[in-house]
C-alpha cells in the first residue's frame, strides 16, 4: 500500500480547485521539515492509534502514516474531508471522521489504551482544545501540537514572569511541556499574522495538582486581575481569606502570579476549608 510522499499543499489545493477558507481559519503548513519534525516528535509506536486534529489536506497525516501509525483524523470542513478521501482514502490505517476538534471524546477513541495526538490547532479554539487535552490526560501517551507563538510562551512560562497565568498552571499541572520547533509565519499558506510553535505534551503519571472546582476557581481569581494581592483575590471568592492565607502560611500582600502550581494547590485547599 503506497502512501504518497510529501507534496506542497498549494499544489493539492489547485488540483482540487480549492482555496483556504477564512471561516475555518485555514492556513496550511508548506514547510516539509516542520511537518517531519512534528511526526518525529510524536514518534508513533508501530500500529499505535494517533488522533490528528484538523488534518486539512493531509500533509501531516501522510507523515504519520509513513511512520506506521493508525490515524483517526478529525476534520469539520467537508471539502477537506473530500480531499483526504481522494488523496489518502486507499490507506487502510486511516479513518477520517467529521467532527469538532475541541470536543472530540479522546477517552472513547482510546478505549482504555494510550494514544498519540497531533495537530495544527485552529487559533480560535485553541483554549477549548487544551482544556479537552487536560481532561483527557489519562488517555494520552503524548501530544504534539502547533499553537501561536504567544500561546507557546504561556504554556512553558514560569512563576513570576508576564506569561505565567491560568493556562500555564492548568496545562503544566497535567503535562510536562517541552519545545519542539518554532515555525515562522512564512512557513504557511496563506501566512498568518503571527509566528507559531510546536510543543510536546507528556502526561504526568501524578499531576502536580488535582484540578478540582476550588482549584480552578482560585487560579482564575488569582490571574483574573494580576495586580491584586492574594488577600484581595481570595476576598472575591468568599470564605475567610485571612484564615486561608494563615493556614497556608502566605503573606496576604503577595501577588498570585508569584505562586507555583503546588503553592496554588495548597492555597486552594486552605481556602476550601474555610467555606
């Protein structure tokens, strides 16, 4: 069974009489080295199930298939689904499903196993997809995703920096986050207004914090207004902020953006005990 070699997506678009659609935020990766780096970083096991979010024209799909993966590709554009059927429909290890990348049930697809995941995330729904990945951590072996450069900066940020915020906390609590490659706007057709980056997410066997309702509420309050002191941030949540801060042993004048994940988790537990 022959899997086509890499082909410039612009040629594929012309062959099918298509153009990128703004409504779908379509911007196709035309740099073959970046495609291969994503596939190499995911490193699918032989016949391992890989979920690809937003396969588009199948550029990355082909690279994953050439590495031996079984791929379920989640695509919502009917035209792209037709292209995938025409270009790769003969490959038995590929299944294309129409669906929303932000709400796909990864645990159901995994069926109790661990799966790989890859994709160039649509910028408009990146946050929703990341939340789904965190919720599905137990079903993932590794995820390799393309995001805006600014989002990448938040995902790898450290406490006390401007980029450190709620997305950093929630993702790093569940995953080890590492850089794969930075991708300039010129590597896409059409070029977006921002540069991109690829990051790898490796699930932690033991999360740095359990994402309880109280933990989520506290993290959002702490970073909702970054200049607030811890006491003021907690006061907006109710309970007894002074008792919570005393129990956790934190200076009430400290700002939440200086706390690491474990400190935030400890404060969340102390605050929940005062409610």
